[in-house]
C-alpha cells in the first residue's frame, strides 16, 4: 500500500492534482482542503488512499494524515462512498466534521451536498464513539506540538500496532515529551509502555 507521494505539483485543479515522482505522474482526486494546501507549492508531499474496485482504480490525495484518517472513517459508514466523503471534506474542515458528529448536529452534516437525513444519522450513530475514543484524530505530533514530529508519530504508530488506544497514547506521549524533548523513538516507546 502507498503511504504518500512526494514530488513536483505539475497540475492542480480544485478536484484533482498530478504529482510527478521519479518521472511518473500520479493523478489524485483531492478535496478543497488539499487544493488550498497545495496552491502555490512547486513541490509537495501528498498522503494517498488507494481505492480499488472492479471498474475503478483511483488515488485520493490528502494534505495531512489526519484528513486521510477521517476520509477512511467516513467511507467505513454504510451509504457513504468516496465521492460523499470527499464532498464532506471539501465543504467542512476536519474539525467541523468531527464536532458535528460528536454534537449530533444533523443539520450541519446535512448541509453537505448529497448527504441526507438517513446518512447523517448513520454517520453520528457509527462514528460518534470512534471519534470520541480517538479514531481518525490528527497525528499525536500535531496534538503535542513536538519539536520532532517524526519521532512522536513513529512511536504512536508502534503503540497503536501493539494494541493501545489512540486516546491513551495522546495523553501519555505529551507528558514524556515535556520532560525529555530530545528523546529517541525506542526510549519514547519504552517509557510509554511503562505508563500505558
């Protein structure tokens, strides 16, 4: 699976972009959030979601891992396809979507073109608990504001793979980083394991 593509932004439109990497142009469907992020950038790193169906093979591109995680959460809901999820991410920010789901603000969710009452209700029903527990939240490094985001993200990913909840990880890592800002990945994971 692809995680991200880094290269030259050779084409940019509100709904799609082409990133050239190693002589290959990768076409990606994007939200308006990602479009705004990419504007004016000759080089960029775009996080990728590969969508494969019998009759379709597409890349969806995202400015942040956070946006991609939310996209994956949205399409996990019955009746919400990739087009609806992209429309939501184009109409509302990540935070607005999460807040609307947590607050059960059906009118805000329904304000997105193509999302009706039943879809809005399903989104709230299926995602509210996941979002509260930390599903589809932004990366721990973004939450913590670490000087070394790669170390924090790598440690958080390892801890998630070990079965710990993102919400708990996001509570423990800031405490450790505050005391030891220059901590290495291995030491951060070991310290976190003592506290989780």
